[in-house]
C-alpha cells in the first residue's frame, strides 16, 4: 500500500492504493488496483468538486486520460474542515504504473474556480516496491 498527499489552494488530497490480487489475472495481463481518495477542505469556505482529470500510465501501454464530471457519481460540497472520501479502481495491463491528475472545484457561493492537484501515486505489485 502506498500513500501520497498534496495541498493546493487549501484543499488536501491524499491517495492510498493497494493491489487487488483476487481480482487480477497476471497471466492474462490484467492487474487491478484500488485507490482511496481523501479530500480535506482546509479553507474557511465550502468548495464543490465539479470535475476530474486523470492521467494513467501503464508501463507497457500508452498513457490514458480520463475526464468527467464529479467523482463516483457525485459533485460533493465539502465544508470547511470536512473530509470527503471515495474509493475507485484502475486496471493496468502490466504490474507497474502510476496515476496523477487534477480536480476542478468551485468556491461555494461564487464562481471562483480552483484547480487542485491529485498527487502522483504508484500502482505496483507489493513485491516490486522497495
């Protein structure tokens, strides 16, 4: 399991990852990784998550980019001092990769936008980490 964090514009993003051995089929080039994201609003005002942009690197394949509204079907408003948590998954064709990206937030109550960094985090079999 790895953990990475970054703070941008008062919003802290922490990502924990783990390899899903039971759902993976290495002999068929199918490696599944789960990641938990914790988004903490350290500002004095609420922020709403509007969209996400992911860049996924797989050591054996070209990079993928994913853009979409919200996360896991939600566009949460995160109050000052609160943390929003969600879990998602990423499939790779190899046992080594990584992800990074950005969230777009709106300051609740006005139209100010904040681009918040999702820190780069490794997707790797536990025995390959050291």
